[in-house]
């Protein structure tokens, strides 16, 4: 199995949530599901490269960045996370709590690192719940079940801190999602695993997983049990996470942009032990701008490298963009579709025409 390993950090926390049922005594007994409150973020699913110890950290940040208007290859994200290092080196990985925040800064994303009690899964899950409720995807590390993944019966198999990095895309609760967040054992956490679980006849590959807070947290040994779930939140070790809160925008002028692609992979994967980018494939990218006011004037900029993207005064820095579109909004959203290669870097920023 190709998954990320780590040196000094760990991730998530407990998770739990099965919908409760209320009994209603009438002439005919009935069951009514309790009301659920949910926030599910439109994070696009991505298939990670499996080579070179896995690109799960890179894919987690690529996926999170897409809901903020940008796309780039896992290959480029690793190069930005560990400048100058060969991609075949284990030390080049993008790892939660190590170089994740630096990598996010280099692709112009604002972040918030978990700073609560590191060995308190309940506090960590509460923090995740708060961030996702604010519509911030969160990148975390989790255990994989070594028995189910690799048919390894050793209860201590796998990494001490975490095996895999995923993107948290949703939370659900039987209580209103308010701030400050409150932990409940029947809350649920939803994340995308970037396609590494290939599945079985009874548990097919699915990309998206949901677990109750209370049942999600497990020790290394519990996580590897034959009857345990595919994934678990590490217990008894430190908890580490990175919330992505938006694009770098010092002048607070950008509008929301969601990027999607026509396929969820980059075509050919990296070869294990290789430092050469795999052949690029064709993609269609769609950028959807939201939050527009009808009849207002806007400008959409596209940059073709992280180095070109400004963090403020986007109109004043128009020359740094490779594409600019002026438009008058006819509705609350507007879309642009372009053909690119999977090796391209695409950063969109939309601002009012009157902005600096």
C-alpha cells in the first residue's frame, strides 16, 4: 500500500454519528429520524499518485485549494512543499504538522493550524467541527486498518502517529451547528481519502467516508482489528490538523471561486522511485464565481504559476495574470470553462472592477 508516513506529528480525533430515532406512540407505531444539521463542502474528489510514499498530503491540499479557485498538480505541490528535494525521497512528502503550512502559504492559501491540546481527540474533533462549520476544509492524518488494507495481522503494524492524510469535507450533528462548537458523540465527520481504498466486494472503493465522532477514535491496535473500520482517528498520540480558510487576500476584495475538473485524476501516475513528472493529460477546468451583484462590474484574473499570484491589489497587478476577463454580472454566479493540461497551474481570482 502506498500511503504517507511521518516523522513528528499526528492528526485527528474521535468521530461519531448515527442518526437517532424517536418513537412515536400512535395507533400504529412509527419512527421519525431526528433532525440533522450539516455542513458539506463542495471539495472535488481527487485521485492521488501512489508512488514515492504516496501523495496524500499533496492531494489533500490540491483538493482543498480547488474550492478557493485554484488547481495544480500533486507533482508541483510536492515541489513547493519541499523545494530542491527529489520527489522520490521520503523527506519530500507534504506532511501534516511538518511542512503543510509552508506549502499552503506558497500556493497563496490562508491557514489555521490546530493549537489545542495535542493528545485530546475530543478537543481536536471539536476544533475540526468549528472550522468546517465556518466552511473551511481541514487536512488531517488518520490510521488505516493494516489488516483490511494489507492482510497484515500484526496489531502494531503501521505508523505510530498516522498512515494517511485526508481532507475533511463535512460535519453533521443532531444539534445546531453554532459557534463556539460543542462536541457530541453522535456528531459525524466526513472526509475524502483520495481513492486509496480499492475496496472489497462488501466494501467497495468510495472516496468519501463518514464516521461518528464517538466511534472514530482508536488506538493503533484497535485500528488494526479485523472487525475495525477502514479508517480511524489515532488515539494516545498527538493530534494535528490544518484548516484552509481562504485565499491570501490582504485587501479583502476577492469573491468566492470554485474550480472543478472534467476528470478527478491526472492521467498517468508517478512511477515509484522516479523524480520525473508523468506525461500530462487533457483536462477541462470550470471556474464558478459566486457572490456577484447583478449589474455590478467585475474582473476575473487567471495566473499560470504560484509565483505570479498577488496577495492584494489584484487590479493594480493585472499584468501578472495570463488571462483577464471584464464582465457585468447578470446573476449571482458566472462560469468560465477552459481546456488545460493536468501539469498546468491555474489560479483564479475574481474582484470588483472598482477594487485597487
